[in-house]
C-alpha cells in the first residue's frame, strides 16, 4: 500500500526521473519506487529480491559457500546461493521479452533450475577433488582450497545469469528512443544487456572470494590470528568488507538504462527510426 501511494504521488506530481527533486518527500518516493517496482512491468518486486535486500541475504550465503565443508554440504550451500541469485536475476531482469508459443516464466524457471544444479556441482568440485586425492604440496592446496573457488563462483554466477535470461537475446527486448517511444525488439540489445549483467555479477562474486583468500593466506602466514575462532572472525570481516565495497562497484559498472548505437541494431529497427542512440532496460 505504501508503494502504491508513493507511485500515485509521483504520477500526480507529473515528474520524471530526469527532473530534479524539490523536497525530501519526493526524493524518498523516487527511491522507494526505484527499489521496489520493476521498471518494465510496473509490478512490485518481492521484498527479499529487491536491490536493498541483496547484500544482507547474499552475504551469509557467500560465507557459507566459501567454507571448506564436506562435498554434500558444499553442494547444498552453493545450491541455496545460486537459487537466491538466480531468483534475483529473474525478477530484476528485462521484462519486455515477448513469447507466444510457450510460457516465458516456465521456460526461465526450467532453465534456472538446470543452471543452479550445474553451478552447485561445479562449485563443489574443489572439495570433491581434495577429498578424493591426498595433496601434500602446500602450493597445490593453496590453489585448490583458496584460489580455485573464487573464479568458479564468479564464472558460475555469470553462467546462471546468461542461462536464466537467455530468452532476452533469443527473442529480443524492447529498445526506445530518447522520448521513451518503443521502436522495436532487438536481439542484439538483449545480448548486450545479458553480457553486461553477467560480467558484473562474475566480477562481484569472483572478487568477493578471491581478495579475502589472498589476504587470509598472508594473515595465516604472519600468525596475526592465533586461534581458529579469531581466524574465522577475521575471515568473515574481510569477506563482508569486500562484498559491501564491491556491490556498488558491480551495480555501477554498466548503467541500468543501457545505450546502444543505432548502427549496431537489426535492419528492421534501422528503418523505423533516425535516432543515433537507443535505450533499453539492462536489468541488474
């Protein structure tokens, strides 16, 4: 109800996002609307999958996924982590994709379940490898236990984004001119939107695991933390700091309102507009 009243307030004021806000009430209304309403469908996003909830929910899942547990436990933690991030991707992606011969939501859910299961299996591989083979080399253990999980988590995060949002570059997304007029559906714009989102997600979670692993390696060698409990606390603090710092970097790498040059679009769109740049919702 509060969100609906906020949207009504903005509509009655007749303002747009490009106009300056005049008071705190209008500014807060903009922030609430941007964080809780999908820009393409105007549907209210479930509270757990809104951008402000991403950090507090994903943080414990990242920490749990980084622990060197047994293979089954690691698989479960990775499965829960990728389930949440895939749901976040699905609910915050571009919502203008059209499909007539099948249910788009059912296809994306089916794709998402497959991608989540595959990503969880890949994420558990280092633990399976360590349990299966006895590795005495300290360098090998450093690579397998500390360094390998980071690129795997980053790659699998990008993989789930690409899979669950694959209908966007298969069927195309709406592109608009500067006045917001839709000029057509573009597969190339959809591909660009998915690639940018997947890259930002890979950098976010890859860095979140890689930097703490490197820092904790030097902390352990220097023996700053002398007890396992202290070492675990320092590790959680480092992961929290890196994720909190990388999240705004990841979200701002590419603008949510993406731009694409007219020359890069399909011929049917080129013939329908003279604008040199067109716009689309990239999603987050």
